[in-house]
């Protein structure tokens, strides 16, 4: 792999979710060509795994935020329904 890829690896956390997804797709395409040397394939695979972990973590964080937000509005929604039924 080139030195540029190593710099990208260090900055995965600073990528947006979309950018990280696109980076992962690029790594997958690169691996699927079967044109890389073994060492480069291993480095690309490692980067892909790191990206997957980063993306999973971000999805988990987003899910928790959504659950928190739903928990904040759920009592309001339930109160409104209770009032309408009374």
C-alpha cells in the first residue's frame, strides 16, 4: 500500500459516515481485483476491519441517540393519547 493509505487509516475517525463507507467500498473493490501483493492485501484487509469497527460504533451511537430521543417524546405522545381518550 502507499503511504497515503496509511495516513487515511489514521484519520478514519475524522471521516464522515458516508466517507468511511465509501472508503470501505474502495478497499473491497481493490481486494476483489486480486491484483494486490499478499502484504498489501493484508494491510487493506486490516484497514477494512478498522473501518467496519468504526462504522459499527457510529451506528450503535446513532441508535442510542435515537432511543434517547424517542424516550424523551414518548411520554408526551402517551399523554396526548390519554387526553384524547378521556
